[in-house]
């Protein structure tokens, strides 16, 4: 049975609370929900701009995927959490551009999107990912 290992990188914001940036067990890599934070400072960026926040969040997710030996192409499922469903169209525009650029096979990951209350008032979007890593 494969060991469970922590995945971390300084190319994504440090985990602020009691969780890992990512966890890998066997071929599965789970990336914790990422917010629109600058990896170097941890500051929330792009206030009020869900499109720019979505791009930053996905870049943070991508950095953790890469630290765990995966890529966006390996993602089976993204879960997107929005602070309001009114931001869906703008988030979806940024998301679509990102996955099309990072999934050269053309097989896009599955996705769920929900509107929820997020843990920080500056966050308009949070995204996590589940990837299957080829050994």
C-alpha cells in the first residue's frame, strides 16, 4: 500500500491553517482549496476581480500539482467555490482559457461549481483539484 505524502511548494501560498497544500497517495494527488493569494507574500490580490482571482487561484493549484509530479492535464476534477453565483460567467471565462491552455489533449477535467461563503472576505473564488499521476 502506498504511503501518504505531503506536497508543498513555495510557488503557491503556504497553508495557513491545519492542512497541507497537497497530499499524494499512490497515483492520487489532492490539492487543497487555493485562494487568490500571492505566493511570495500570502496577500489576497485582485480585490473585486473574480476573473483575475480565478487565474491566480489556478496558477496556485498548478504549482502544487507540479510539486506533486502532476500537471493540469492529469486533473480528473476541479471543484470551484464562488462567493456569489453572479460571478459565474467571469470565472468561467478565465477557467476555460486556463484549462484549454493547460490541457493539450483537449480532454477537459470534470468540474463542480457551487456558491458558498468563503473563509476570507477578499476571496471571490476558491478552487481545489484531484489528479491521477502517472508513475
